[in-house]
C-alpha cells in the first residue's frame, strides 16, 4: 500500500509542472551514455511517451557516434577526427546515413512506439528539414581552415514538417543529416543540429543528455542554475573545460535563438528527463537567458 501511496503523491507533486508545460515543445538531444544499453534506452523512451501523454510536445534529435565507429571498423573504412569532428569521406557518409538514418533512428522510433507513443523517424534531408553547407571549421591552434569532408554546418531549419507531425500527434525523431543545395548529404554534429531545431520550433526547453551530472564548478560540484552570461564567463575563464565547452556553446546558441531554458543532464540516470522537468531541484544544470531574480524566467 505504501508503494501505491508514494506513486500517487509523486503524480500530485508533478501536476503543477504538467500544467505549466502542457502544449509546450521540448527538444531533447539524445545520444552518448544514454544509448549504451537497453535499459537506458527503454527508460528514455518511456520518458518521451509520458511527456506526450501529458500534452507536452517532445522532439528528439539523436546521435550515434559509437555505432558509426563500429560499422566503419567492420567495413574497414578509415576514419579520423579533427577538432572533435569526424572527417567524413563520401564512403564514410554512406555509413553515416545507413547507421544514423537507418539502424539507430529506427530503433529509437520502435522503442517509443512499443511503450505506447507515436513516433516517426526523419533525417534532415526529409522535406529539406535541415539545410546545410560544407563546414567552415577552423583549427583552434592555428586558425587555419579544416577540410572535414562532408561535415556540414546548419544553414536553416524549416520547421513546417515538424509542425505537421505535431498536429497529427507524432513525435519526430531526427537523425542529424543535412541536405545541401544539390541534395547531397552532410554529416552534422548532433548537438549543433539539436540546438538549431530547438530554436526553429521556439522550444520551451532544450535538453542535452551527457555522461556527467551537469555543468561542474572548479571543485567538481554540480552547478544547479546559471545564466547564459555566467556560462559564457565560465568558458572564458576556463571553469568549463573539455567536451562540456561545445555542449554549453550549443545551449547558448539555442538561448540566443529564442529557447527559454537549456538543461544539461546525466543521461545515465534512469528517467533523467522526467526528473529534471517535474521536480523542483532537477538533477542537472539549468541555463537561462535572463538574470536570476529579474522576473523574466
């Protein structure tokens, strides 16, 4: 009986958040640690289904780097990275499309549907959802341009297809593959693509799932809440380091694009998305546009 009572109390505690976010769009970047085993994937799919059930509009943008690496190795296709990005040859791009747009995408779709949701798989080429151009990345050390092959930068996200799917009650699950002017495919960093999608659909929240507790302070403690200005300052000062820098930069880009709040979460925690949205303290780091206490957030 105590278990049933606690479940009821948990639902009651979540009601204010359900009312606040019903009808709002939440974009989730899904990948990395959250995709490493069946249990974590099932937990994530259940979270997405519950969001849909209570009237929140989830959009999923996923990665799949480890799966691509394994397939490239199996096919004996050489690969290397520069500035953290996969240098993508035409041969590697075929594998990226096969793995991201096929195997990984359809597995996520199938899981969401298995738990009672309505999901449909897409890539950025579908309906010219994500328009891209060849990356103009530069070396951080020399400032020289890098030739990353078929790696792309997002030029534009056209959200009409996403709005149509939302109107019919579907959860879009998007592989970060962009369409060039001639219809050619570009491999786009998943965090970058997700931030652009979040801005294009005016998301209430942009959630980045990672393999750490959130943004950490110099002592290793989790920072619960910070403003965009504080995040920018922490990057400049070196307080935010390593792989967290590009994730926070993507979050800041989403805020500049009109997203209200960004959340950096540990995807290894079961039901991390629900815990962040439907509890007071949350479990990750929340980055907001306005200064805290200014009344805008």
